């Protein structure tokens, strides 16, 4: 048998000479492992995506519930909502966090869905974390919990809620910016609904929360947390118009000491009218514009700038030996807002509620009580009854807040503080009643009753700003003021008297001393009343030119006063038109200005009369 040569061990044989049956087959195992890993990752991603979708749906439901509880001012329910939303938001952020979700965001098609989910999660969690602590503070703000046994407000609770509001305001602004670039179109339905809800709710919410935070920060000081505060409350009667609202018909003195408010006195205006208020210390332009009339209690508020009114009132009370730390002004619609919270009030056989208080104080009271002394007594008694119920702490908080908000936005509630830091903060809001002195397109009015009557309850006004929009350093613009007398016949003599005409009654007429504030640096070019050129009295207040024309109104008559003026161009500045608080809300609007080549028509330049 021939001798055989032994084969070398496989391990020692070069790979190309090895038999096929000994070649390693690693790739099926590797491929299998990859497939399994991918399936595990996809399964995990699918599970977390489903969980995130459910959490987004839950978040939308919770937002709806929170909105409902907020509108009802159910603070205990809101405390629960805060915790639930924070937990859901944290869960949503956890579900959409980690490197795999980050990678998925880069993948075409699904990346949009993933990115939206991650943005929503981040926005919700940011707000939720900022609201930490709210669940313990909110219940202490309920009316029954906020007031102690002695009637004092819990100033500590107000101080605790301030930083929370400020944090949530900042977080809301950040969240709104994060969601702003998201387009719900094409997103999965639950995710799209949650994104739409966020984009609907968040813009502007930050500013509202910031305002609330500023208010709660101010309240302890205004309510005498460290030293007693003495407040003068002026009741403005818009039936006889003044620049800040209406004639001071009555007043009250309140003391705030460590959160406890005490009504010291309430009286009609005739308790004040015997004294004149010295005008020394007031700006020269103010004295030139309003003259000696501003030294009288019945016309100290001719200007539209409420701080001037407050300063005069403080001076007037100081001359009577009464120190004042702050001034609050309310008109009849603001009183109606207070009564919305207190419920109906009764005094001297008369009951008023939130639905009829404004009309009662500006119209009905004169026919029901033709005797002036009785009318004044009823006014003061109802005012005192309102304060008594308000200070008792028994409030319908949702109704109170709902009614008070519009009154504040319309300038029907005005406040001034002698404390410079507090006043600086108040001045940034509508409640401060400040006439701004910044340049830019601007209009405001000070419509004052010149007939010495109560006819402004039946006068309507609208102000249209024809703002120039030309590529030039100077614009030609217009201010159109329309006034109408809608008085019925048969009014009491006290209402339609013409004190400026030796007490003539029964005509249903009045005269409006119409002052219009133009933009800083503006110059009037023409003034027409019903198309006819009229002379203009001019003045200056806080940098604004003031143009005045006295407008006679007969019953049923509507008249239009138009000022054409030039104003400096201020780039990217939006026109501002301030509506004066009157018995009938003033309609304001911005319309297209004159053509860019417009000038005052020949011969139309008015006679300028300096008062």
C-alpha cells in the first residue's frame, strides 16, 4: 500500500486552502444580532412614542381643566392642577429624552414629529418646574383664607406668590418662543392638538402673569405692611366729564395697616369745595394750560395725566390737615365692578347691583332724588355700604375679577402712590393713568364738561387717528373727534342745566371743552369743525402739544372736529390712541392718514390762540 502523506492541521493551513466545511460563518450571527437590536430599539421607540402621544393628550386635557379652574378662580383645584400638570410634563420630557430621541429627530419624515414632541415636552416641563411651590401657596389666596380673624389680609401669602408668578411668566415666554416655530399641520393628531393648544394659550400669558406678579409685589407696601398708609378715594362722576374721567362727586378716606383696611370717612364733594388748592409746585406748562380752574376740587382733574390730579388732591388734603400717602380714583363703572364682587348693596331705601349701578349713579339718581342734598346723601350711603361689604371679605371672587379687569384696562380705576418706587411701578400700567412723554405717533383727549351739567351721560365720542405712513422725516396726520348729543327729552333740570348760560334749562344741550393731545413734536396745521375752519387754543403738557376747541352740542346733534398736523417720523413705532374713560366708552381707531403729498389747504391754517 503506497505510503500516504499526512495533511497538516487545519489551523496551520492557509485560509485559501481550507475546505469549505471549516470556514467560519459569522455574518448570519452578526446580521441576526443587528436585526434583533434594531427590533428592540424600534419596539422601545414605538412604546415611548405611544406613551409620549398619550402624555401629550393628557397634557392637553389638563390644560383645558386648568383653564376652566382658573376662570372659576377655584384656587384649591388650581393647586391640584399644578401638581398634575408638572408630573405629566416631566413624564413627557422623560419619554422624549435621551440620545435615541435626539438621533430620531435628525431622521427625515419622522424627525418633524419627534422634534415637535421634544419641543412640547421641554416647554411644558419648563413651565411646570417654574410653578414649583404654587400648590402650597394658592389655597392660602382664597378669600376666606386670605383674611385673618381681625379682617387683615395675609400679606405674607401675597409676598410668597410673587416670585412664583415671576418665574412662571419668564418660563411662559420661553415656552411660547419654543412653540412659535412649530407647525401643527402634518403632526400626529394628539400631538398636533397639544401644540395648537400651547400656541393658542401661551402668547401674551407671560405678560399677564408678570403684571399679576408686579401687583402682588406692590400690594404689601400699599396695604401698610411696615407703616400705616392713608388713602384718599375719589369717586369720579362721568356724567360730568373730566380729563381723568369725571367730576369728583364724593370721596372717602381709608387707612391700611398691616393688611387691615378701615374706612375712616365718606362724604360728598361739598365737604371739600370751600377751599382752593394752591398750584405752587405744579409744572408751569400745567398752570398755563389749565389755569386757576385746576385749583378747585370740582375741576382739579382737567388734565388727562392722573398723577397731576393726585398731587393736587394730596396738596388739598394737606391744607386741611389730612396726610395722604396714596390716591385711588373710581368711576361709576368701577363701583359696579366692586358690587359684582360684593353682591347688591342697599342704603336709604335704595338697592343697586352690578347690572344697574353705572346707570344709577350717572342717570337714574337725578330723577329719583331731585333734591341735591338727598341725592348726595344716597350716593355717600351706597358708597359706604359698598366699602363695608368689600372690607368684610365676603366676595364672589370670579365675578369680582371678571368685572374689575375691564374697568382697570379702560382707566376707570386709577392709582397713585407718594412712595417714589411704588409710583414708578404703577406708572408703567394703565392703572397709573400716566400721559406718556415718549416720542412717537400718539393721540389722547381731555374732554371736559363746560356746561356745568350732567349731560355727558348722553354724549358719545369717537377718536380716529389718520396716521401718516410716508418715507419722510415728517408726516402729515389727522385727528378726527366725533361728538354726539343723544339726550332724551324731559330730563331733570339738574341734569341739562346750562350753568355757563345763567342756569338755562330744558334745552338738552351742552358744551364740550375738547382738548386733543398730539404726538411729541407735532404742530397743528389746520382745525375744522363740521368742515369750517375754527381757531385753536394751544398748550403743552409732558411734551405733547394740546389743541383745544370748545364744541357746542344740541340735542340730537353730531359734530366732527378735525385737526390736521405734522409730526416727526419715528421708525417702526405703532400708533397709540388712548380712550378717555367716559360714561359711554369712547371708540378709538387708527385709519390711513392723508396722502404723502398732502399739505394744509390754502387759507386753512387756524388762528392760534394761546390761553
